[in-house]
C-alpha cells in the first residue's frame, strides 16, 4: 500500500508537480481501495471518540467544562465535544462517499462482467495461471462421450455449465449472483446519500409542548428546523392547524408508577377564513410512542409530555383552574384564596416524577399567615410529602395537618369546612412533527443495502476446464482452473474431489468399454 | 417477577449441556479423535441440545413476560449465547478437524451464561419506547451478528495460535478461512440490524439516526468489519494484518455491546447491567 504511494510521490517529484499530475494523483488516490479502507478505519475511530468524549448534544456544557478543566478549550477546539458535527468529521464522511462514488466506477464493470459474462479458457491459458492444474486421463475411446460425462458430472454437482461451441472447453459457475452483492450494496449507499441530500433540501422538523385546546400551526412552532436556509429549501409547509384534544398516560395496573403508554388525540383544522371563522376539521387521529399519526405528508410523533403548571380543582362546588405559581423547598404549589385572611395551599404530586401510586394533591389550610395544625409557622416540617398509599393513613392525618386528595375522585373531601375535589392536572403533550419526502427513497436505499449485503452470503465459484490431447504424448488431459473469493481452500478441496470422482468414473467406463470390446471413433 | 422454576431448570440444563459438550470436545481434541464421525457427532448433538434448551428457555420467558424476551442485559446475553451456539453448530460441522474452535467457542458461551447469571433476571414492564414489533426483529438480528463476530475473534485467535505457538499450516489456513466466513456472516446481519434500527427510530422518534452512543459504536463496529472484509477481498493484505484488524474490530464490538451499556447514557440505555 505504502510502496505504491511512494512510487506515485516519486513520479510527481520527477515530473515537477504539474497541476495535471496533481489532479491525476488526487483522482487515482480517491478511487483507490486503500483510501477507502483507511477512511473506514479513521471514521470508526472518530465514532469511538464521539462516544468516549461527552457530547454537547447529550451533556450539559457546564458539566463538560467541569470534567475537563484546563484541557477543555484545547479539546473543544479539536471539536471533540461535537464530534459528529465537527467539520473534520463531516469532511471525512464526504471523502468516504466521494471515494465510494468514484471507486465504484473502477470495479463496478469488472464485477458485473465476472457475474454475467461467459468466457472460456484454453489449456495454454490455464497453464499460464498460478493455480491452473492438469489431470491425466485414461485413454479415451470417445472424447465426445468423456466430455459429455464431464458436463453431466459438473451439472449434477450443482454447477451451471456452459460449453464452448466446437471445442472441449467448459465454463462452470455457481452463485454468480453473489458477485453482484458489492455492486448492489454500494449503489444502495449512493442512493441513501442521494435520499439524505434530497431530504436536506425538502424536509423539516418541528416541536411543540402543547396543552389541549389551543390550536397551533407548524410554521409557528417554537422549534422549527430546516437543514438548508429558505432560498434553497424546496419543501412545503402546510397551512392547516393542529388542535390537541387530549393527552393521557396509561399505567401498568400491577405497577401503577410505571407508564405503559402515552396517548395524544388531536384534530387537524383548516386555517381560519378571512372573517376569522374557525376552520373545518380535516382529520382526527391519535398517536402514541411507536404509533405515529400521519396527515398530508407530515408525521406526528409522541415525543414527551409535561405538566403545564395548571390544576383543575373544585372548591365548594366551584370549578377552578389554578396555577402553580409558588414554590416551597423546590416544590411548586398553588394558592386558592378563601377569605382575605385564609387560603388553601395545593401541592401536587405526580406518578411519573414523584413515584406515587396516584396523582394527588396535598392540601394545607393557611390562616393569618400560618398553617393551621402545625406547631411552627413554616409548613416544611409537616409537609409537603407525597403519600405512598392510596389514602391518608390515620397516623399520617395525626402527624400532618394536611389532606390527601387523589385525582379524579367523584366525592369531594372535607377539610377545615371546605369541600375539595382534584379533577386533574393539565398536561402538555410534546409532539415532534416531521415532513420527510425522502422517506420512500431512503427506505428503497435501506432495502437495497440489505439485499446487497445478504447477497454477499452467496459464494461465487467459477471453473474453467479444457479436455484436450497432449500434442507430443497424445495423452488425454483435463486442464482446470478455479476462482472464488471466499473459502478458497475448501472450494479447491471439494473441486479436486469432484474431478477425482470424474476421473475414477471415466476410468471405470473405459475399462468396461474395453472389456465389452466397444470402440467408438470420433 | 423473579425467575420461574422452569426457567431456572432450563438455565441449569443449558449450562450443563454446554459444559458437557466442552468436556467432550476437549476429550476428542486430546485423543486426536476430533474428525472421527461417532465421537464428533456426540459432541455436536450435545451442542444442539444445549441450543434447543436455551431456545425453549427464551420462549418460556417470553410467554411469561408477554413480550419477546430481549429487553435487558440478562435476556440479551442469553440471546447472544444462542447465537454463539447456532454459529458453533454450523461451523463445527464444516470445520470438523478444528476442534479447538468448538472448545474456545463453548468457553465463550459459558462466559455469556455465567455473566447472565450474575445479572438481574426479573421481568419488568416494558417502557413505551420498547413496545414495538421492530424490537422483536432488530435486536435478535444485531445480537446474532455480534455472536458471529465473537466467533470471528475466536477463529482469529486460533489462527495466531497455529502460526505462532503450535505451528500447523493446515489448521492455520482453516482458522483464517473460518474467521473470514464468520465475518462475512456477521457483516450482513449487522448491516441489516442497523438498517432495521434506523427504520424503527424513524417510526418511533422521527429520525433515522441520533448519534446515540450505541448507534455510533454500532457504526464504528460496522466500519471496522467493513475495513476487514474490503482488505480481505480486494487487496493482498497479509493474514496477520487482517487478524490485527479483526482484533481491533472486536474491541469496538465489546465497547458497543458492554461499554455503552455500562455508561448508561443515550436512547439505548435500557440495556444496562443490573
């Protein structure tokens, strides 16, 4: 590998490094298999770096800075914390694809020819090869019969046999389709690259964290990404709007703190008309993790969820929407004023984050600035604490001056003369939306790549044979030469056994023929 | 949910059969009777029984769990062991005189079973991201490719052994051929596995590729073995260099399979130890 490189450099030096020579050198290097292999290894090591070093996409920058201290600026300059978007990594990727593209033209034709062309070799050509071999044959009563026997013998062994017209030459092969594997696989890689390029110019992604009820349009999503800037972008942004109707979480009945699935139901509505009238419903659908919803070329994915910070409660029969506007020891809570001097403090606890069996509220009653039932003024000593059980235990009731109110209970609970119901928290569903016109092309590339690499499991085996008579001695000989890219020793062994069997059968036939006195002259 | 009695019994049976096959192949190797049909067949049948027992274990566990059992490291190691056994069944038959391949391969299977026995074996409810039919396809394909790459490593070690420590040209050449065959079987599977993963990621998250540590390392492994195959098929690189590339690639594979899980980060972190 290196010697060839030095030869090329030497030839460049001798020729004075003209531009044409440089271009030719670059072209030859780009299409060389050696460069492709080096790039594969270097990219593998680069991926390893991207895993060993924390990446800013997944780790907070402050954590990385703390971890690497004084070395941080140097490593940052090398792009080791954004390996997969670093210019050097992208350049390596680009170079590999260029190498595949350019290199493909070099070996594509010979590989295709090897898989499809039928060629024959004469004994003189076979003799000139490194592994061409000769098998001496017994005296033949009929060379035509012996040749036909050879054809049948090889066909019986599973080879496809081609006979050269007007001569005793054969070309046999098995698994030629396997030779097409690298062609299909490399074309698939190029198709995937094309699909990615097409996608870069046409697709978009958007993200929202959306509470039910409010419509939103894709273009106005808080996160809206296109790979290329507007003048070059060829995609289309739909004008319709999306209204989230509901979001809910289903938990495993036997494990109430473990989410089984997240569901969002939504409807698509046309944009409001000139008079501001709400649009008509174009579609309704639901989605969950692994079950996206599609409409008009846009796919909706269930990405995340979060409480919006609002709670639906009922106090003394009056429905209220309260905001979690206060905090105590990092725990958000809402305040429901009752009289100028008294109020309820509502601390929500959620199954998904607080590991409680049921979403619930812990309610405190505050009068004249102090929590009723607590010896000290601060409520932190008595609560809030998530309740582990489905109902407040009697000991808990005695220990804390608070009320446990589970979500969705039909009956109101009485607390300091107030009837309190917790209807539900308000959830926002995290939706990821994507328009990707390149998907069919990309999937075609994926399928082709899979077919290509699976074809590689089929081993191509070729053999060339020539049954001829030695000009000097007049002895019948079988010259043969084989080629395979895999399991060479094994194939050679099987091939030798196959031909030995043929020679044995032929010898036996000739002996029988001689015994019966049958002589056929060609 | 803890391990059922049936599962415990099947696990013990598998380990017993694998150990039995190992002892038998060692016996055949020391007696120089590896290629004699009756003796070899007995060892091969023990391998087959071990594979069947492990398959039954995984099916039983899947029935109990209510989903295909390949969601944690314990189940993953069992699937890997099954892949190793499948590979051994095929290649010990093709390369019968290479009894040391069966011995080292079986040690690897025992290692996988031993490591699995130290991990949490409880059946946990599936998280939403894993509730997909793609998991049932993507994970076994990838694990089978890992198994074949590990067998490539075994054959690579044997090649170096028969070149350096116990020179035997015939066995060295067979080992080299076997290593190549294992890699040619693993490479398409890993490629298909990565492609299936990309399609699943697009269905579940709306993106084919996230440069998640597991994905990045799987790509690195794929590139490593891609380099190995290209060197073997298109250049006249020496077998020693090929062996070195195979060893480098198995290091990448070990990081992909174990290292990333130990880090416990990324979208594939449900495969953690514990």
